[in-house]
C-alpha cells in the first residue's frame, strides 16, 4: 500500500515539474522569449519600439507590442505603422499560442514564413501594406481557426493558393494589389478582394474581383476569361447580360452608398469596429475599442461607489470586465462638445503610441456621439489623494508642499527632493525636467495645465523648455513682491530635516 502511495506521489511531482517547465527550453529559457528575440533580430527598428525586448527576461508579457493571456502566454503580436524593415523570422512559428498578428503598414520584405502554418490558434493575420515577396504559403490552409486574412498591397507572386478554398470559416480575405496568377477557386468567404492582380483581374474587370461570391475563373494566354458555351438563343444571352450588368452596377452603387453613409456617421478614419459578431474584438496593436454598454456594466452603471478619483476632466471609475480584468475607466466631461471628437481621437492616438516607464499605458477607449471614455489598467496601490491626506502634516508650520518645491527649484536646491539613499547616483538634468513637468501640471488654473498629449511630448524631450519659459513669463507678470522673498514663510521648512508641511489639495489631474 505504501509503495502504491509513493508511486502516486512520484507521478504527481513529475506532472507538476512538467507543467512548470512546459514553456522552458532545455537551457531554462522561455521558448516564446527566444522566438520573439528571433523576430526582433531579423527586423530593423528605427524608432526603438522593440527596445525593451530582452533576451534574458523570464517572460515577454511586459514587452511593448506583445499581448499575453491570463496564463502568461503570448497571444498577440502587433506592431502596425512602426516603420519596421527587414524580414519576418521563421521563429514566429514557435509562438504556437498566437491568435492575432498585426504587422501592417511597415516596410518588411522577403517571403512570408511557411512556419506560420503551425499557429493553429491564429484568428487574425494582417501583413498588408508591406513589401513581402514570393508565394503565399499553402500552410495557411491548415489553420482551421483563421477568419481574417489581409495580405493586400504587397509584391506576392505565384499561383493563387488553392489550399485557401477549403477554409470555410473565413470571414475576410483580401489579396488585392499583388502579382498573383493562375485560376481562382470558389471561396466561401463573405468578403474578398483580388483586385489589382493584373494576371487575374485585367483592367475593366474589377467588379468580378471582389464582392460576396467569387466564381471560378480560368485564364488564357491573352489574359481574358474563357468563353462559356451556351445553347440559348442570342436574344436571351443579350437580355441575361443586360440584366446582370444592371444588377451588378446597382449592387456596387448600393455598397458604395452604404459605405459613405457609414463613414459619415462614424467619422472614424483611424479606428474600426466589427459589430455583427457578438464576441469579436477588433484591436489596433494593443489598443482595444470598447462598447459603451460593456463599460457601463463593468462599472455598475458608473456607480458612485466605484469612483476612484475626480479630476478637472472627469471621474475615474473602477470596473471589472466580463473576463475578470480589473480596469480604471476615465469618463470625460463634455464628451459631446463641438470639436471634442477630433480632439479626443488625437489624444487617443498620441497616448496609445507613448511608451515610457513613468506612464501608465492606455488599455482601450470608447467613443460615442455623447460619451468619451479612456480605459487604463487598474493600479491597486490607491490614489495620490489618499496618500496626501496624512502626508506632510505638522503642527504650527506655515506654507504648503507645492510652494516649498517652487522655492527650492527657484533657489536651485533640488537635491533636497532626492532620497538620501541614492547618494548622488541620479541625473540632475532629468531631475530638474521632471520637477518642471510636475510644476506645470500643478498650476492653480486647470486651463493653464498641459494636456496629457503635451506631457507625453515633454517626457520625450519635446517642448518642455518652451512651455516652462512661457509659464515663467506668465508667473513673473502676476507675481507679488513678497513671493519667494519672505524668509519667515519657509524658515521652518528649510530648518526641519523631516520636510513635513501641510498637504495641498489639487483640483485633479489632466
């Protein structure tokens, strides 16, 4: 009996070790890290968006442009419009949990790796607007979960991949504007396009190259469709041709009109959404677009009990999404104001592209005719306001922490702000820049504080000097003679090594 129990215990331990080391190579390195580093090595990254990809990392879930599941498995790779060049490494085939690949609008060359056919969970692939060459891998036809394929606007050549004809689950297929050739099979896709392939779609036949039903077509040497035999009278053929032409033209006009109506109604050239699929999530890189109803449910109809903080531009609510993810939802005021939509869209574009260690990355957004919302990851450390309530209080002391910081900045004594444990191991220029940004963001009037997009630029080293100089000119024009001149006002602050002063309530962040 004891031997049997010992055997069961041994098998349980062996199963646990196998599970723990399932993602590790024989050398103890995460295979997903190795695969991503192989992709990085084959690409030229002029803007440094892949800078924090580290081959010594335990897992890649904190890397930019990488999305992970709750089990810390890489399920998304999105680097659209980042001016990347080079080739796409075959190591992408080792990311076997990938569901989304978004590499559109770059300058990537070379063939599409056939190893993509090993990504059995792949749902969406977008390699459009690059410079890929060679044939479309037939291994794509092995992916039973693949629903969206965009390979348009490349330099792909060779015969049309017949393996794609068996993909009955396809919803979208766009192979337009390449150099494909050969016959085209019948496709089950609802939406497709092969226009712009001169060896398949000659000039003047574009209506036959995109639509909702694709008929088989064989090509002869002079690049025209072969004639179909018919026993019907000629008059019947003419009537049939006329009716087909009128129907096709009417359909094209109807589709074009619906497109114009949809574009005018939404007026969103940068972001898009798929509303006809209940669980579909369309993302741009790592940025997700939420439905207002989804955020309304997650915050319990924006209940006051879920308010995390209040600011000059709206309230921040704690929310729990349907998958259990905890988020912070910022509901902006005056969402329907004139010009607000364009300004909000610009802010979202700027914030979503910002990658900085001192900034919380934007998780998603929601935009309706009357609402503007930003969704951030929830930080469980509490709010600054809750810390300020007991921070810096001391009896019989005058002034406020903000005034004191202004004073020591004016006197160029910023080292008093630095933790003594650092012992001078810090960048004085960076310290001064961070203090200047903080002082700009804590000006008395909210309208004088910089926008979040401007703060991002300042942290990246663009525009801080000009904004600070303008602020100082405005301060000098309205300053009073006793400001920064009364030694009595700050004597207690400078003499007291604890630097405890009364807290100052801010009207809210921007």
